[in-house]
């Protein structure tokens, strides 16, 4: 849980509860979840069609037309069989008729195969387009999701949206609709043929269908509940896997491979249990239906034999009826599972659309304006903030003015709220009370994009993307020229080591920059900040984890970077901030002292104690 006085949340549950509880979306969703705990909102299908299916209706229409033609071809084959038995086999020497019927039979199945093949190509293309568009929406919405929400929910949830649930929703439209049309048209055509050839026997179907539908309905209801569990378990397993891959170094350094394996085994056991339950329930369908069909078949053979011998129907009629009956068996079975598949898509859509409909807590105001200018002042005005209301404020009534071009340093023990102040300035969170201003205006009045474009940050924990050195330096400044990139690297004291890499600026840095040393990553980050050329610079313990040589190189690069900018520095090494215009000593979320180095030394307070400790030990 979060601890009072912590600078930032240590776990996902730490977030501004007041904002969460007061968010109309979250309140509405909580009521909705309680009300519809085990129900499926079938109205979602209309939305799925409007947003995912309708843009590709020409593909779907052609697919449905082709599948109806394929089903009609199969019906044609049944009709051919009736004529062969009644006219071809009963007339001695009528081989020409048999040859013609045989050719037609081949043609019917060639036609069926051809249209099914083309239909599959069309639907595959439509499906790929639909799922790609949906995944793009998910990706773009996730990019706008607040950092606090992602930390709260975990990365695995969003990965699950992108993979499992997006595909399930897309299948509901592009595959299941056409499959439904295919099976339904095949079933209706075969039922029509049965009625045409032997209407007397169709009465049997009227008895059989209700008997079959009862167990099917029971099984479908149980599988719907299991499907919700499936998505929940998939989210958990993805989260576990994501954490393992991103935290592999920590896991191996602590030797906790066995512990993590045991935790993941628990998830795997849940997966096995869920899938086995699916199989147990699903496997009941086939034998139940087959038993009922076998009983009906025996009855039809007896009754059909009577009608044939009495002359009510011909042998060909009876044979065609039986062929149509068996041909109808497959689409009837498939239709019994199609409802379950549609349910799965609807369940996935319900969660997915809740995410896509959600509004970020931190977003642009209606009349937000662009933040522009080369000189920027910053003010914290009576700012208080809590990640978790139950644990109390992290920051208490912070008042601070930093003029354009000044350097402000935050010092003090861990958990004092230093990093939280940075988070508020970049508007990853909003203050519970008070306001943060840039150039005299509340930062809520600026667009998020323009606000963050005017702020550069270099932290101790540098994040590099798994690309080349060049791509990482110009990240966020895509129009930068090679000359500008090299200049930034030289200012950051990074050019020399880059030139020694195998592919120089085209060398891959690895996952999170794993192919580079800590100092090299830091200099890449500084080069990136130099290229961004933002008027406000945040330095979060940028040199605390480096060796002396690397620190000297980076301090020199930082000096270049800080020139002419409004700079905020979090530093544990006081030697790096002695020349700061303002030094703020933070403790338990409060600024207890502020001033220049000389002024704070003269006060003989907390800063003086920290200074004496550090310089006596160096």
C-alpha cells in the first residue's frame, strides 16, 4: 500500500481516489457492472456492426452472396441425386442421362468449392482490414490513457485488448455473420428440399428441433459465464508474462525464478480449469444432439420406408430427403455453436467498448490554448496533492516561484514529494488543491500536447526504445536533420562513443537500451533533450547512479543543456546544485527551507546539516 509522505505511488492502487470516485464514467460503470453481472448486452451487436462491420459492407455482401450460391450448389447436388435414382437407374441402358447427371454433379461441387474459396479470400481481406482498424483505435486510445490508469490496471490488460479481445470482436462481424448466413442458408435450402421431396417426413423435424434446442440453450448459458472468466484469466496471464519479461533482470538477480514460476503456475492452473470446463460442457452437445438425431433417423427410416412402399413418395424422393437431412446436420450443429461464438464476441466487445468510451481523467479543457514562447516561468500556488486520499497528502501547500531562465533544485530525503512535483508540472496528475502555472496561467488551460512539448526531462532511469541510436536521439523531433542530431550528440558528449559502435548512429540499442552502459544511455537522453530544445528542463537525479568519469562528462553536457532554460533539478549530490538560483529543501511533502546555497548555509538549518554530512564524507 502507499505510505504517507511517499514521493510517488509504489503500487498500482495508489492514485487520486477523489478523482476516480467523482468520475461520472467510473460511477456509471460500477452501477452497470452490478446490474449486468451475468448478462450479455445484445444491443452491442448493433454498435459492432456500425463501427466495425458497416465500413466493409461490400465485402460482407459479396461474401454472403457467394456463400448462398455455394449452399444452393449443394442443394443442386441433392436434386441431381433424386433424378439419378428415379430416372437414371430405373431406365436400362440410359447411360447418356447418367453421364449428364454425373457431369452436373461434378459441376455442382466445383461451383460450391469455387465460391467458398473466393468467399474465404474476400472475408479474410475484410477481417484483416477490420481488425487492423480496431487495433489502431485501441493503440491510439491507450496512448491517451493517463499514466496513473495504466499503472493501476497493468500493461497486460491493454495488451489483451489489442490481441484477444480485438480479434474476438472482429470475428463477430466478418466471420460469424457470413458463417451464420452460410449455415442458415444451407439449412433453409435443405429443409426446403426435404419439404419439397417428402413433406410427410418433415413432421418428424417439428418434433426433433425443440428436443435438441433445450440442451443447446442450457449449454450456451453455461459457456457464456465461462467465456467471461476466459477473458479475465487471459488478462492475468498476459500481465504476468509482461511483468516477467520486463523485470527479468530483477528476477534473476534476486534468484526468484522458482517463486515466479510457482505464481505463473497458479495462473496456468486457472487456464487449464477454465478450458477443461469449456470442453466438458461443449463436449456434451455433440452426443446429446447425435442421440436425438439417431432416434429421429430411425423413425424416418421406418416411416419413409412405409411411404415408399405405399407409393406416396418415390425412392429418389426418399433418398434426396435423407441426403438433405444429412447435409442439414452440419449447418444445424454449427448454428448451435455460432450463438456461443457471437456471445464471446459480445462479451469481448462489452469490455473493449468500455475502454474505448472511457475519458482520461487528465485531458484538455474545452478552451485549451497552445503553450508557446521561448522563456517560461513556473509557479506552484498553494499546491496540495494525494495519490490516495486514505493515506493523506503527499504535497502540502507548496508555494514556489521560478522565473524564466532560473535553476531550481529540490533536495531532501526520499519520499519528500520531489518527483511528485515533476509529475504535477508535466500534468500526469492534477493537484487536489491549488494550481500549477506557467507564464502566469494555469497549466490546465494549455493543451496537453503543447505543454509536454515545452518540457524536456532527463531522469536517472532513462527509457530508450528498441531501435537505433539515431531513432532514440530524434525521438519526438522527427524532422531533425542528421547534422542537428550529430550536433546534439556532440554537445551531450555522446558523439565519440557513438562513432565507436559497430553501426555508429545506426547501431541498435536493445530493449530499454540494454546494449549501452548507464552513462551512455544518459548521454543519449541528454542529446534527445538538447534536440527537443524545450524551454523547461526537468533533471531527476540524472547523475546519481554514475561513476565519477561518466558524471563529469554528463555534468558538462547538462551545463550546455541548462543554458537559457528554466530548470528543475532533483539531486541527492549537493555538489551538483551549489550554483542553483533556488534550492528547496523538501521533507514530508513540504518546502521547509528555500534560498541560494549561501542563504541556506547561513540559516544553519536542515540544508546545512545535509551539506555538512556530504562534504565531510567526500
